[in-house]
C-alpha cells in the first residue's frame, strides 16, 4: 500500500446484489480547483446507493464510479473557506465509501457542535433532500400540515423533525406499530401504522395535508390526492411502490393541486452550493437549539458494506445506516 492508493468499496461486475460489494484498492482521488480532499471517518448508506449498485442510478458525468453520497471527516487538502484539519460533513456526487473523498468546497458544512463524525455524516444527503423537496418544491410553511410516508427512514426522521422545527403539524406513516410509535416519539403529531390503518382516512379526520412527501408512489398516489387539502402539494422523491400511476386531471383541477418531485444528485454544482448555504443558514440553527437530532440505527465497518446494504434493503431500520471508515 502507498499514499497514492486507498481502500474503497466497489461492485463486482459493475452491478449486482448486496453481496457484490467488496473492498478494493484504488487510486486516491486528486482534488481539482475549488475541491477539498477529506479523510473520511464515516459515510451514510442511502437508497440511491442501492439503486446505483443495481445499475439503475448511474453517477453523473465526472462523478466517481464508486458509491457513497455523504461523508464526514477531516480536511486534508484545503480549498475555499476550509483549511487542513477542519472537521466537515459533505454532500458528494459519489465515492463516499472510501478512505478519502473529494468534493466541491461549497458542498461541505461544518460539523455541528457536540456531534460525532458519524452523526455528522448522516446529515448531508438527508437534509439537502428534505430541504429541497419539502421546503422549496413543497413550500411548507408554519401552521401547515406535512404528511410524510416512510417516516422511520433516514429521510423520514429528518422530515418529521425539520417540519416541527419550522412550526408545521406532522402526520407520519410507517408500516408497523413499532415504527409508528418511533415516528411519534420523534415529534409527529399523528402516527399511522399503514399496514393496518388507512392513512387517507386519518388525514381527512385531521383536516388533510398541505404537503405530502412521498417515496412510495404506486397505489399510494390516488390516496395521496384524496389526503391533500385544496392547493395541496404532492412531492415525490422515490417510487418504491411503482413508478407508473393513473393521473385524474379533474381531481387536480378541482383541488388546485401541485404534483412535483426531484432528484438531488444530478443538480448542478452551483445549485447544490445554493442549497448548502440555505441549510447552513436555517437548519444549522435548528440543530444548535436541539430541534433536530441525528437518528443512527446501526453502523457497519467499511469492509462490511455488503451487510449494510442487505440490512437497509430488509427495511427494518429506524433512521440512518452508516459505514465506519
């Protein structure tokens, strides 16, 4: 081993099941202009990583072929406002499952006071996604109601806390009594066990939702439209229940609904930098005041990335799954 190489996780054959993930030696990345090099301490495991592993979510041009969209660690090559030795968490285009990672200096944020590097690494992909989709595309405001599906996922636990910090009411849905109770403990005003309860009926009982954050789609779509108030906004960030739905135009017209969605990874570097600025300005104070706390379900050593993926795919997690480097 030399200083020019590092351990990273690769997918044998380019795509495959979780067991296709294995540690390899590759060249250490070299930062370009405006980029920092981070000695990675921890990396988040996210659904888009699974999609990439399966060959369904290729990295954007110029991004590393290896997995990993968020990390925390120590800056070893400075750029922008960062100096060597600074502790940061960062949003990446890829390559986080490794000992070192590069990123645009504008996409890094300071590790919040009192947070471990593992806790900090759980933030970027999740917070960027929730901020962009709930607060920008969904335009959630204080006094409104957010319904969030998959409420005990990494995205879900952040969405609950961020919405409450912003002064909104939260209806959370999850599959299973234990998961619903966990969502309630995180601050949800109403928690629905979607495996036994009709979330549409519950939403209507509580006056409906102004914004719905949905990662299911499929047969949730029609029920989401019924659950929304007039002028409601339905925001899609995944389609785990099926990506093709029937669109009732008259329902949308009658209720003046907005249906939207987005992905984070293909956004431009400038757009991600803008999001980072907004998150540091708004969300970091929420963290400092204790309104938003990381929820780490389980950690795995980097070399056990295959087990981490299998665990995430099993769907029993409550919060984030992390790799320790």
